[in-house]
C-alpha cells in the first residue's frame, strides 16, 4: 500500500492523515492531494461526456451523409473537431494532475506498521531487549580519541588539514583493526547467516536515490558530482544493493534474497553541526557492512527479526554490550515502516549509542523502484518487500572495541575472535 499507492491513499485518506500525523508530517500535502484528486475526477467526467458527444455526433454524421445532407454533415464534423481538441486538452490536464499527485506522494514517508509505538521523537522509543553487562572499570575510562591518539593509531589533525572537519585517518594497528572488523563481519554474514557478498558501485544515479527514498527529501545530505551525469556518492550501500532488481520481475521461488556489502559511505551531515563533533561518531566518510533482504510480503516481518538478530550477533561475538530498541513513529527513517535500532555501550559516554538501524520498508521502496515478483501459475506481479540494516557500522564498532577493551595503562586488548584477522596482533600499545 506504499510509495504510497495512489489508490490506497485515495480510498483511505483519513487513515493516511493519521499515519502522517503520527510521523509529525504536515498534512497540508494531503489537502492538496484531495484537491487535485477532485479536480482530476471532474476532468475525467468532462472528458467522458465529450467522448459520448463525439460518438453520438459521429453516428449522426454517418446518417447525414447517407441522406445526402453534406453541408449539415460538414458543420457537424467541425463541431466534432472542436470537441476532439477540447478532449485532448482535458486529457492533458488529467495527466498533469496525475503527475502532480504522484509528485506529492513521492514526498510522503512510509506508513508505520501497526505495532510501532506512536510518539513525536526518540523519547517514545521502546527498549525490547538488552545483551551483556557494561564493564565495571577500576579506573576512569578514556574516550576513543584520547586513547587512539596517544597510541598513534588515530590522526584527526592531519585529516582536517587534508580534507576538513569530520574526517579521520587511521594508522598502523588502528587501520588493521578496521580492516579486521570488515572481514570478520562479512565472513559471519556470509558463512553463518546465508548472505551473498556483493561489491556495488560507490556512485549512483538519481533514479537509484529516488528508489530507496533519499530523493527528493534528502538532497542536501548527499555529496554530488558536478558534471552532467548527476552522480552522487552513496550515503549507504542500501542504495545500490536494494536497487539491484529495479524494474525487474522476480520469481517467487527465488525469494528471499540476502545480500551483504562492505562500502565506504558519504554523508554531508546537513543539520547535524554541533552534534558529535569530537571523534569518529559522526563523520562525512565512514565504513559500513550493510545487510539487504528482498522478500515476499508474507515473510518480511519474520525476515526483519532475523536481520536484526544477524546484526546483533556481531556484537555478541565481539563481547560488546548492547540494547535493541524499536523506534517510534516520530523517530523512524523516511522509507521505513518499522525500525529496530541497536545501540552499543560506550564507556566514556556512560550510555548506549546507535550502531545499526534495521528497517522493514514493506513495499515502499519496491514501488519507487518497480521491483516485483510473480507467484507460480502465471499470477499477476506483486511488489516485493525490502529490508536493510547495518551489520555493522564499522567505525562505531571500532570505537566500541577501543573503549570497552581499554586497559589501565592505555593499551587496547583485541577481542579474541578478531585475532585470526589481525595477523597475530592481540594488543595495541
């Protein structure tokens, strides 16, 4: 029922108004939609009336010609020509109304699932589970910036010189730890969880960005190329991977499909200035291992739970305490109908911080991408459901390892499960 489906909105306008209100989205867009829809219906009625007049006149012209009343027939032909011109004009108005209505719907967020908590912001989010106990330090834990800078594995000053603020350079064991985390995550998801590894383009076109919901609403959050091709750097691997089957009809027997991808990600962080300016929490460039699922509608809720558990498994294997929360209607992303955030424990901040958002988008993205599937027996194509989540954000996992495994002398113990990925390196410092 979503990009949103125009017929669903038309037939359930009050329900959609409530859904938008729950998402803190102004409903004047729906007022405009209703106005356009009423105008469109009027135009269609007028066009139908004119078409009926044309059909009637055409029959009359035939009778006049047979009766030898050629002059009267020619006069009627001229009237019919005028009616045809008016009908063409009305059809153009109808097409304009259709386009305007679709443009309005393209700017509306997804409709929340029924079990999503209603609230204006993150204060209405609900914790669903916790795992692990935060470590009790017998010394004052330092933050990742102080720890990593002192160890020579993080350099933000030179990154600022080379690029600007919100960039970082990892050196030596710091870079090795980042690479180890990437390989570890990919191996777990491909060997334990059944995902197919893929390496997509890091530049995408506007069609792909529209398909997953980054456009038109989040234009300012993207880094664009300046030539006529109109590429943008990916804000997440969700964009190229989810668009993999765009404009295709899949066989139901081939679903679900699981993909995992490591990519760098690029975000302008528009509107976030002043937030998390210290360290690696909020960067213009960061690395992520993404999880994407393409499913049938009836399996997407179950697959959402499994995808979230897949992301949680990485933290469990690393021994990092976390909690999982379900986001409220006012805190969800644009394309999501339900989202679980996984938050890892950060000792220096004495709190949990987001490390993954796992979302079920229903058929919202599929409608924008025109990705469908067909059941057996020549059934009519249906829209797939798409799901995505970080499995995990690598930089934030790096932070969590550095802080949770710090020692009193300023060294960092590397989790045992990563030793096979660090070429024998078990300790930093």
